[in-house]
C-alpha cells in the first residue's frame, strides 16, 4: 500500500488545511516562505481559498488536488498556496473582492493566480478537472511568453482593489442623518420576496445582519412593513428545508427561492445570529413559534457545537461518505420503518415526504429518491388541511421527530470543524445573553458567561492583545478588528444582562486596544488588520456586511453601547467612545447612502448611538393623480409605480431581449433613470434590482432579462409648498438580443402628483 508523504500543511492547525496535508500538490501555507519561493523560482502563485465544511471545496479537492497529473502541473509551474478563509478572513476579503472585480462573481473554493508579490491577475471559483488542467497550462504559457501584459493587468487590478477595499477617500465621508432609514426601507422593499421572504433571488442567504435592525425599527416606529418583511422571512426559513427540523439549527443557505433545498453545512455564526433574531421576534410579537425555533437552535448549539474545554466549534460539514446531504435526508420507506404505519403518514404529510423523493441532485436535477424535510405550510395551515388543532398536531409530531433524530444519530455524522474563533463565539455570547430574558432561560446567561470566561482566559493575551483562533489547547493568529469589536460588544451585552461591572471593564480594555491597533485617525473608521498581521498587498477597511457584521459595523455598535454606558456610569475615560462611533459612521456615509442594506450593522450602530430613541423620518411620498399611460412600442415597456418610499420605475422586457445594467461592460449603453420635479422634492440615487451576469460574445456582461426595476427614494424638502405638481422621469436603455443591440432609446414621462399633508 502506497503511503503518501505529507506536504507542508501537516504542520498547520486548521482542520481545512490538514484535510489537504496528504494531497500530491506540494501546498504551502500562506506566509513568507511561499512568496520567497515564488520570487526565487520566478513562478506565479496559485492561491486556493476554502473552508472545511464547503461542499464544492471537497469536490474540487477530490477531482483536482488529489489527481496526480494535475498536481504535477501545479507543482512544476506554480507555487501552490492553501488558505483557510476562516483563519485568514483578511486574505479572503482581498482576493474574493479581486475575483468579483475580474469576473462579476465569486465564491468558494476561490481559485486565484498571483504574481510572486501577491498581486492577482486571474481568478475564478470551482473548475472541473479537465478545464482546470487546461487553464493551468495556458496561464503557465502566458506567464512565460507575455509577462509584461500580465504584470500590467495585475497592476490595474491592484489599483481597483485599493479603491474598493481600502476606502481611504475623503469624498466617502458625510454627515449622518435619520433620512438614511428611508432609503434603507426603500431598498429592502425593492429586494424583498413577498411570496417566500428573504431579499433577492436564488440562492437565498439568511439576512442575519439585517434582521436585528429591521425588528428594532419595527418596534421603535411601530412600522408594519418592516415587521412584515422580517417576520415573513423568519416564517418561511423556519418552515423550509434550510432549517433542521429534527435537531434544530439552520443550514448555510438555500439554493432556491422558497428556502427548500439547502447547502447542508451548518455554521456557528448563522445559528448564533438567527437564534437571537427569533428570540427578538418572539419579544416583539409574543408568538411562541418564534420562541420554539430559537430554543431548538440554541439547543443544537449546546448539543452539537459546544466543546468540552469551552467555547463553540466553528461548523459542521455538508458531506458524509454517502454524499452531500445524505445525513439529513430520508426515503419514505425509512420513515415508515422507524415511525410505523400509524404515525408515518401524518409525519410525511407535515414535512412533504414523497415516495419518489423530493431531493434533486443540484448539478443534474435528478431525483435522488431521498427527501428533505420541509413543512408544507405553517402549523395552522397544515392543521386546518388535516382537520386538526395546531397545538395537538405539534404535540403529536414532536415525539416522531425525536425518534427520527435518534435514528439519524446512528448514521456517520458530518465532520465538525472544532477550531474556536473569537468573533463567531462572541456572536454566540451575545445571542445567549440576549435570549435569556425573553425566553425565560437563565441557563443561557450562564452559557454566555462561561463562554466569555473561556475566551478571556485562553485568547486574551493580557496586554490588550486578542487572538483569533484556538485549537488543541493553543491560541494562534493575531486577532482582527471583528474579534475585538464583536467580543467587546458581547461583553457589553453581558454587562447589560447581569449588571456585573467586570464585563464592562473588560470591554473598555478591549475598546482601548482596538482603537490603538486599528483606528484610522485621519479619516475615521477602522482597518481590519494591524501591524502584527502578515503583509497584504492592500490594507482592508471593510464596511460591507457579509454573513457576519462588518468589522466597522461591529466597532460602531460596540463603541456606541460602551459610550452610552460610560456616560450613564458617570465615568470620565481618556477616550470619547461615542464620538468615535459617530466618526466611524461618517467615514462611510456616502457608501451607506448608495447601498444602505449592505451596511445594516453600521446602521444598527447608528440606532444604538442614539439610544434607540431616534425619531421616525418623514416617510411621505407624492400620491399619484391617475397618470395616463403613454403608448409604447418595441421590446421594452416602462411603467411608473409610486410607492410610500419612492418612485419605482419598472422595465418589462420581451422574451429574447435584454437591457444593460446601470454599470455595464465597456461599449454598452447603461440603463439610466433621472427624475426631477417642480415640487419641493429631493431624489436619492436609484436603487436597482441585482442584474444577472452572463457571457455574451466572449465577455462577461451584467444585464436584465424579463424585468428590471429601480427605486428612486423621494423626500419632501419644504412642507410649506405642498400641493399638485409633476414628476418628470427620463429613462435611457439599449434593447439587445444575444446577437446584436439596437439604438439607445430615450423616453420621458410626466407624472401628475398631489403632495398631501396627511399622505
């Protein structure tokens, strides 16, 4: 039997890197040795970024990185480098942004080609094995024969990266105003799926960072629309296959619009944030359904993710040897064997189990014969169809779930990534601390305190320094901005829940260390890394939320809460934490005005800075006076739809045609909307639906097919001049087919409106 010699990853701690330690690829970990080797051998770097529970990372590893011929190409022409994105979020942020800039899309596994100094010049995600082998050989030839062209392109990408991720521009600054929440709500409405909840189309990710803000604003302003969007999303997520109906907890995301078919990995950060959101929804509504989902998610975290030495593991894998999702899915026959002829029909009716299965293989769409458990409606709807009382139905189903869960635990369980990450554990601390009161669960507060003590004793270094990772009894990797900010926020949440000054004092220690290490004193805001971290090609200053709050969003919340608390305690610290929180908001204000949804955590910081007492901004909107519809010819028709938050311009596009996005590829006419009025109105920048990126004529272009829509936020500037008037709307678009584009079309509309005082 051939025993393969391990590569350099054998000395790493990351479970993901250790998965690749016996690949025939001679992997390097990220670090000075890899870059020095690339310079000395004059080779490009092939950078592969992933994480241990990623299904397509496993697929590419099996197809390509375990393939001897592909490994030989990589080892001969490249310096191959492997990165665990969870250990090195700074590296991941830079290169996933680079691939997004180059291709319009990105994900994991992330595959990036770098010059020996780390500058990206080509990239993508998953590649099938033959395509990957061909690509490796082509790029090796280009590197040898067209070096100057490669370096010129790399420099252009680096300059674009500096604009996007460093965010050190005075023109990004602005003065904060509550009117931002008008644009925020308008954007949510434009993205919201009223049928199944969530924002945007498939694949659908939990809006974890937006839900706390939406629920807080709904409670503060008694805003039914914000509450409806948040609660609809929570309802359908809890009914869908994205929720684990047997053990509790949520899978990473759904591949469809109705939350039915998940990618089956389960992440600590998703579940911490969602458990807190369901507890918050219960506090807002008193609906016990939300409390039940929250408790089952917390129970899953305690049962399957809590580690014996303290803290919570990072994630559970999507795959087992039988394939992705096998552990979580069932044949109808298995359910009948376990539950028996009396109970199985009822269970199958509740959870949509079909004899032929309902689970299709993602790539081929073939039925697998297995079933994802997903409710066929809410408890009241299902009970009504079955002629039962909803409470009785739930009582009957609960022991059936327990039986199936016990049977499922006899299967080989998905692997667990058992590294402890400070920022993700901080999210768990905040969730348990928050939920203890509305769920009447004092044991949750004990969990929060025990986890905080573990992080403080094992990952805090005593000099204000915090580490990011812990595994096998050792803390490693210097902490990032998100570690300091989210742990500081968690400690403040513990202080609020317990009244124990120890937590506030530790939080203040972290705040001072965070400011010393990460603060941009010139322009405000914070960098994601500091001097203890490895050199990066560009510094990162994140404002955009991803699956977790951005570092600056978390820092703003932390400093706002700390500043308010210090003020109430009558203390006089050396630093004005509230002012720093406000400066952080101002540093990114223009970006927030353009796209407030992706800055939800920063806007939550704004709300916290104001002590949750912010007055509701003016949400009035011109009311239409029976506008006449103009005659329109051609493959595109334009409609104007006034809404409470602004004017929606809708483009209906005939089959076989498309129009370009507002920011298309070169030599293509952008779709534009301009609005003016003779009334005292101000118009915000258009907020567009997400375009689709397709390949046309050998280039990647962003287009709209079937429908495009833009929402233009509208606000009143002078209430004394209310009355009748007009909105003048000018649109420009270029109708195209796959083969050719027509001439640009300009259309103007005059919409009569009546600006009512009580609108």
